[in-house]
C-alpha cells in the first residue's frame, strides 16, 4: 500500500557550476522532475509513495530509476521507451539562486506516456493521486493525464495538483492557461505560486485563492511566495507563515519539496482537508516552508531534501 501516487515527468536537471577556459558552461547533473521531488519529500517524511511515468532506455533512465528506488519510491509504474530520450532540463541561475530553464524535450520520453501503459494498481492502493501541468503540454501524455485523473476520481481518491508553470514548454500561453485551469478544476488540494496566480488571474495570493475556491471544488490551497513565505486556506481558516533565513544556492525543487513536506503532515493528521484546524494548517505550512527553505542551500531537488530532525530543529529556532 502507498499513501500518494504521482504521475508526470522524471528527468535530469543540469545546473551550471562554472565555465571552462573557453567560456562554455560546466553543468552538474541531478535527478529531477516536480512529481518525483514531491514524492521524495513525502517519503523522507514518512509517507509511502509511488510514481507513474516514462523514461528512455538510456543511461539517464537507468540512473533515475535507481535514484527513485534509493529514495524509497515505488517504481512499478515507470515504463521505458527506445523511441525518445529521457528528458533533460538545463538550469542557469540568477542572483539569489533563481532559475532559468531550457529543455531537451522534442519529444522527451515523459511526453510519450500512454494510458494503456499505466499501472492503475498504484492509484487503487493510494490515498492521494497527484499530477502537474507539464504532462499536459503534449500528446499522448495530456490525454493520459486526463484519463488517470478521471480514474482516480472514480475511485474516490483525493486529488492534489501543482501547476508548476514552465513557459518554455508551452507553444501557446493561452493553451497553458486553459490546461492549468482544467487541472485546478479537478483538485482537492492545490499548491500554486504567487507568480502562477498572477499569470492566471492577475490577482494577489489571497484574491487568487478565493477565485479558485469560487470556481472549483478545491478544499485546501497553499500559495507559495518564495522568500516571503506561504499563504494557506481551507475555506474555513487561513493565514501566513514566513520563511527561515537561509543562504540559497539553488531553488530547484523548492516548491515541490514544500508541497510534499506539507502534505506529509496533512496525511499524518488523518483528517479531510476542510476539517483541518487553523493550528494544523499552520503547522503543515511551517514544516513545508522550513523543509523547502533548507533545501535551497543545496544543489538539486531530490538530493537537497534535509532530514526530519534538521527541519524540526529549524522550526523550533524560528518559533
């Protein structure tokens, strides 16, 4: 049995580490993909997780599957293809660790996932089914995502969603808005950034959350705001938590790690999202924010997730 099943992209993030004598960048490779960063955080903090996705029959695919196994993530749902390479993301950094992405994904193996290849038993076993918007950019993964969400809904699973907007992957930003809003319409628990709310609605985090509540079935929303912290609401209660002071070197995966960490606390509470008290919501947001902030002091996504004791210690110092 697992707590959370996610589907989507599994890839290699190549981050700039310097340049050679000719001025060309030197990259460091790390495992990535928002759903798997999210699942790795869940697993690190006590929740069982499984992944549905597709990688190439290549060296990077081998490495990624090995990494997921080492992280304790169930890989029964990972399939391979020799028709496309494992997707690669190239990350450059601006001041403060903020990222700019370029993708080798035309197509990438993750976009080639077909519904018939998916192990539905993972969804049957799970309490929560999770997805993002990167699997909605291209066919056949877009149709596969919609069918998996429909299947999870029919089985009464909680649905969690993170838009995780990556503008370079969308040929048409209006199509991006359409697909992201479809994802919002299907979710019970949402993690969305302030930048994504601005992109979709041109509203503040609080106004954006209210807009989503008014238009969807959402029961709990986290709005991450980078170094400014997190806004949370379950229609009944809402509030803010700040970020601990850190010295970021790489923000890759921080939002994913926030969501997986916060959801691990929600699962431990054993309540439906709308029944969580303000204190329980705040503790989940504080834990997620501490875990995400600490991760930015290290390179990569999965490998940047800190131990439980380190996160709890930082929470205590900030309280």
